[in-house]
């Protein structure tokens, strides 16, 4: 795979990353999650550590914003609606019968790092406004909506269909839940708590290893910015992107973080693009072409851009970074770390 680093609006050399490392990291985080398959319902039937089979854990209770949700027995027809819920379930050895495709991957609604993990493709359900009739027709016995808006009406409609594990609390409204908490909630609901903790420990270990291997990242200020049809923006803590780079040792741009509200991103007017300038700048485009950033005259005046410390992320880098799931994180680390190495070296 390749990652393009842009300087002054131009495309620099391509940075090759190791395909073998990608396979190894994906194996470390997912291999333990598959030990068999239930031919009747299309879901895997892995062992569950000291607790034996996953079914031994039930009934389970999952604390949420709207109260404790009881899952009486091991679910056989899981619907994954929240951002990343499907990939999290797959990482734990469960294949949802229906799922939402938040990043418009197409196909099974998961990134290329998760291709081939379904035995039977799930029904793809809408994201912001799920089709409740279609959901009901799928006859789910558990609905996962852990990384979502936290809207009460949405929760109530879903919970009329099946036990629904929504956001953990009001602080997690508007998709503000860490991948660790999402993994724990999904793992608990699926009776795979021990497996969830193993995944978390493995991935946190990978972050720690990368941070230790790159002391030059420590304390560097970083902006994770964006351009979309509505204008310019930047991410703040709460949505996962900033936490990702901070786990590597970076510090979110204080000028951006000071603008934080209840959302995980803030708008930045074109006239104030200087707010984006930092030791390192990671930019992404949403629904527009990268050239709209790279060729913008004011953007090109920013010191980080002039000095080769800014990049517009290619999809190979930006998609796993945005997905932020136990399956995508190893791929994101492999793709993004070489880019950050080059940017912190000054291009």
C-alpha cells in the first residue's frame, strides 16, 4: 500500500509500507477470534477463555445511557448499526445479519482489512435514519448502536424491535465513544468479555510500541483537519482521531482544542486557516477532491505546509484511521506511522 505526502499542494514521493507487517498485525488482533463456525446461523462459535463457550456468560447486563440492557441468552441474529459496531463484532467472532456502512465501503459494509470475514453478506441498513421496517424483518435478537447519536427516539424505536445496546452515557452522544469502551460494550453484550479485553490489551500494546519506537512524536502539536462541502474543520478529542495520534505521543493543537464544543470536530472559517497550523498537519477530504486543499492559496501559506510538515491523507491512510475499530487500527498504524515519521522529520 502507499501513502502520499503532499507539500505546497504538490505530490511528493510515495512512501511504501510493509504488506507483510499488515498481515502480521491483522493476525495478532483477529486470529484468536475465530475457532469454529455455526453452520446453522452463520456465526462463529469461538471458545471464551476461562468461561467456556460464550453462551455460558448469559444473561448479561450492559449499562447504557437509557438504563441497563439485559441480554438474556447468546444472541444468534445480531444487528450492528453504530459506527464501527459491525467490525467490532467481527473482531469478536460474531457475524451480524445486518449492518450500517458508515464510510460507504460498499459490499459487506466493512473496510478492506475486514474483507472475507463474513460467510454470508449482511443486509446493509441506513445510517442516520435506519429503516425500522427492514430492521424488524431481519428479526434481530440484539441490536448494537454503541457509537451513534444517542438520540432517545432512535433508541426507543430500536428497543421496541430487540434489546438495544446504545451509547454508554450522555457524554458519548454524537459518536463520542472510544474504541476501547465500544469494544467492552459489544464484548459484554456478546458474552465475550475476556476476548474483548485481550483485543484491547493487544492494540494498546501496539500503540505503546510505536510510541516507544518514535520518541520524536512526543509533545509535537498536531492538527487533524478536514475539508468537506460545508467548509473547513478540525477534530478535537472525543471522536477517536485525536486520541489515536495522542496515543502515539502527539498533542492536539491547543488552538483547535480550545474551540471544542459537544461535538468531536469544530468548524474553521477559511479566513482563520492559521488555526490549523501546527508542528504536523494531517488533512482529510470528505466528498471533495484533495486538490481543493492542496491548491488553496491560503492553505499553501501555512508554515507547516511550506515546510513539508502537512499531508492530505490518501484513502489507504484516512479510511482505517477514520474507521477506528479493532480490525482497522493495526492497518491504520501501518499506513499512518511512516507518514508521521516523514512529517516530523520536516518532509
